[in-house]
């Protein structure tokens, strides 16, 4: 009886591990946290922390210094004769999707290298204009900036009117009838620690994703064409009441931000961040042709409010559209942030406009966007070449009677076919709308699983009987080995039955 119970337990564990593996293959792997709870802002980056985040389109290492900024250590007090430019914003400024060296903040600093200009990156993912104002007031001014660049993206408006961001509490300002802002943050309390499995397993991450989807239902707002997710509603020409109230708060925050900057000797600059929809025409989140919307509306409205508050406004949309018209992709296909090319364009625009205004000296000559198209051989080429040499050598040593050249050619042909298939699938996924393209690889993986199940269905009775025999005899400790052997056997059976699927399976070996 005990042996059978142990057998059932091992079976359950194997099923859980299988589910965990499948979730990791389809992109649900847990990601290390970059931010932690903060009583003043809701959350802030973890000081003195290096994290590596891997998503389907990029892998990014984020180094945070002791003061909670991305980048090298920096004193509050600047050196005599040095000018400082402080950037304040959200994930675009922090650099959610690109390496620090490719971030527009860093590119801007490199263009001014040797000109006694220091750049401070005060961006934090998920922040909106209210949190950015608080950080500038509490922390940003300590860096004695000469120029402060506030970066505004369309979703900043909606979240500036909320007491939470997805599952996190955040401070919120209320605008009174007298035009004064009142800060509300009593609700910002540290949440209970999540169970270990939620933060460290793909199953836990999947559960959190489902919870976030459920939470998003509370962020629906009523519009003329039905309920719409609040972030998306900001592009509607007829703005919902909730968003009009948020715009009023944003306008007041911009006025206070500019006043605070000027009173401390800094020139306020607003950098507007166009959406991917505006530049590339990608479908907006949750909107259809039934909605009357303008993708440029948040950007232009932010610019109008900022100009009225006394900001110098820098708008990179024209430059981004010009590059996009040449066929350049400036945003990631699935993610909504700038890629390396987009960051480069924005850095050039920002340097040019600030130089025209006399806020920074002329930039040093640089290669510009063309340098991106003359970079070295992609990393995947070396990976494929190394795999070819390794597998070719193993094949040759396994069959010494075969000509070495023939061995390497056979293995090379197989790898070439597989590489061509994956590159073709990747190209197809990139050319489709993000909502569809993101499911291309997942769909192929699911199709392969279904194909394997269909092919081994006739043998399931034999497999079940074999598995049951081990359980009845109490050989529970042999079940993991049995599962591995059965999995390999089933894959070989499927590979032998289909010349199309065979290369995918043989590559595993």
C-alpha cells in the first residue's frame, strides 16, 4: 500500500514537472524582480542589484547602483564646471527592453562625451507622472541638475488617476476645486510576501499572469463604443470622464514640476514618447474600427500641457516616422518599447534640440543609425557553427568507417534545414500583427505535441499497462527512469513515421 502511494506521489511530481517544463517552453518562465516595495512611490528599483530578464524578444541585464539608479555610482554633488542632465520617466527611461549601452539616455551621454556633461537616469518601470514628480522632488533634485528631462508616455495619464498599477498600490494626487494638489498615500502599504513557488516557478508565474488578467477587469472604462481598457482609452477623441479627470491632475503636476525645476535652477524639458501604433501603425490595444481614436492625441495633449507649464518640448515623432518610412523597425514586434534603432533615433533628436536651445554643447561626430547595419556577425551564427562542429565530430567518432567530410556534410545539412525553418518561422512571426505573431512558435509547439499524441495513441494501452505494472509491483523509484525511456521511445517512433517531423526530433538528440 505504501509503495503504491509513493508511486502515485512520484507520478504527480512528474506531471507537475512536465507542466512546469511546458510553461517554460511557451514563455512563462519566472523573471527576477527589478523593483521592490517603496512607501513613498509604491515601488522602486532594488539598490545594488544586478538582474537578468529574458523575454521572447530580448534578454536584458539591469545593473542598479547603491542609490537605486540604473548605471554606475554617482555622487549627489556634481564637480565644479560640470553640467548635469537628469532624466525622469518610466520603463522607456529605465531601459526595460535594451542593454544600458543601447539606451537613448546612454546614447545621449555618449554623444556629449568630453563636454563635461553628466547624465543621470532616474527612470523606473511602471511609474506614471505622479510618481515621477514625487521622486524628482524627494531625490532627483539632490543631483543638482541643470536640465531635467521628463519623459511622458500615453499610459502615464490613466495611471496618474489610479491608486494602484495592476497589482501594486501607488500614491495618487487629487485636484481640489481651488486647483491645489493633495497627495493620498495612506493606502500604500507593503503587501504580504508571495509564496516561494509563485516567484520562482513557471507555474507560479502563470498563476500571477492569470491574476493580473482578472485584475485588469477593474481598469475597464465606459466609452461610446463599449468598455475599453483604461490605457487604451487615452487615444479616444471623446475621452471618458475618468480620463478627463486624470488629464486635469497631469496638467497640475506638470505645472508644479516646472515650477520646482526652475526654482532650483534647472530647465524643464518634456520628451514626448510616441506609441508604436502611431509610428508603425500596429493595432492599438483592444480598439477596433468602431472606436473613434487618434494615436497622436496623448502625445500632442501632453505637449500642449507642458508648453503651458513652461517646459521646452522635444518631440521625436517626425524623426521616428521618417526612419520607419525607410523600412526601419524602431519598436519591438510584440513589446511596445523602442528597440536599439529607436533608442538611437531619439538620442539624436534629443541632443539636437537641446543643443539648439543652448542647454548642451554640440555633440561629437558619431556614426548614427547606419552603424547598426554594419555590426558584426550575429551571435546565433556562432552558436549554429559551434553546434555543427560538435555534432559533426560526435557523428564522425560514432561512425569512424564513414568519411569525415561526409559526416560533417550530413550533420551540416540537417542543422541547415532546421536553422532555415526556425529563421523562416521567426520572419513570418515578425511580419504578422503582434497578437497573431506571438502565437506562431507556441502554435507550432502545440501542433507537435498533438501530432506526437496522435501517433502514439495506438500504443497508449501498452504504455499504460507497463506503467501500471511498475506501480502494482511497488517499483515507484523506477518511475522517473521509465518516463524518460518511454519519452525517448515515443519520440523515435514519431520521428520514424514522419519525414517532416523527424528533423525537429532528431535535433533533440
